[in-house]
C-alpha cells in the first residue's frame, strides 16, 4: 500500500490499482450462450410473476 504524509503529519493511503486490459468481442459460441442465459432468465422471471399473480 502506498502511503504519503502531508505537512501536518496526516497519513493518506492509496489503494493499489489493478492492471487494465481491453476486452474482446464475444465469439459466436459465447453469443449463443448469452442468448440462452437471457432466454432462461426471462422464462424464470415470467414464471415467478405468473405464480405470484395466481397465488394472490
């Protein structure tokens, strides 16, 4: 951890910054996986909303 001291004696701590990198565009296989996950999440939410409506 990097620490500095100002003229009044107060400490100032700086967090360690992580290394940055550029992201890459998802491959067609990853895109299909994301589409599947989105479809399953949509079905789950629709099912939960429907069940809550039917129970109430």
